[in-house]
């Protein structure tokens, strides 16, 4: 049986794993790519029911893909386009709507909302109790480090398995994030720092690290305002938090 194809355009590996885990029991064929050029090539080669794209990608913005698909409605068989981003301000949403975006999902999006978006796009009805929380795994990680209150229910639909997998992937990534931030500071590169902060603010929020998410958000705003002293003030504090979280994963 052929399932509807969904294309995820996302360059953050942790987010890709999150989406993949959230959709594993929905009858769609998920394809993933990290850049616009490859996304366009895939859309030109086969029909898709839905494109789910981030905005802030390495290289071209996801906005470019939305514009391209508006100009070429036959691309990918004319799929619906959902934008999945932490940068969805009212002005950005209005612009994307004018460009033909079908739905906006603000990171971090709850699992239930993501699953409903996919079902709506491909015309699937949820089977009975499809989104009921699965049995909690008897993992040592769960017993020794419980999730912050309400996080699993708010963002992961009560599914602790998805939460634990996402947390593990993110914590393994944090040392690389620290190195990326240090390189951006050394090079005085606000664009690179903003890309990092933009991703971290939603990742940390979904994991329940609210204060760290607020720091990443402040760095993102400082980069937009060209406030480099503000970046230099906030980064060491956020850096120390990321180092600590990464050390927990290694321990």
C-alpha cells in the first residue's frame, strides 16, 4: 500500500528525530532533507502531499522554498506547505500566508498538534485512542532524571518514550552547540550566533529548561538588534548551562 509522502525540511538533527518519532505510527511516508536545493530536487522528482519546513536553515531560508512553490504550483504535485519554526511572529505569519503557506506551527510544537497537522494535510482520521500516552519505559534515565513538571504532557502528548529520545539527542548535541557558539563569538559572527540561539530557544523550552530558553531568546533578539555586547553578556551564562546539560548526558 502506498502512503502519502511528507517532506520535512529541517537541518537540526534533534528536531528531525522528534518529528520522525512523533509520526512513526501515522500512515505517511516521511522524507527528510536539510536544505532548500535538495528539497526542490526531491519535489521535482516525486509528488508530495505536504512539505513541512523550518525557516532558519543553513544557507537559503525556508521562506525561499515557500516562494518557489508559489511560483511553481506543480512542484511536487502541488503539496500543502506548513511552516514549522520558532520565528513565527504575526508579521512573518501574515507574509507566509500571502505566499500560500497552509499552516504555521510554532516550535516547540506539541506532539498532538504536529500529528493533527499531518492528518489534516493527508486526509487521515485518527483511529480510536491513537494519541493516548504509551506505557512509560522502565529506563534508568527516566527514574533518575524525571522530566520537569508538565513537560511530557505539554509537548510530547504524554509519551515519555518520545520525550526521552528527544532529550537524549539534544543532550548529545549540546557540546557541539557550545563549540558552535564559541566559534561565533571568536569570529564576531551575529548570523551564526542567531542561528544557534534560534534553535536553542525552542529545544530548551521543549525540554523544560525555561530560564535557559529565555537566555537563548535574549541572544536571538540581541543578534537581530546588532547588540553584540548583549550577546557577549548572555552567552557565557547560557554556555555554562549547555556544558552542564551535555555533561549529564555523558555521565
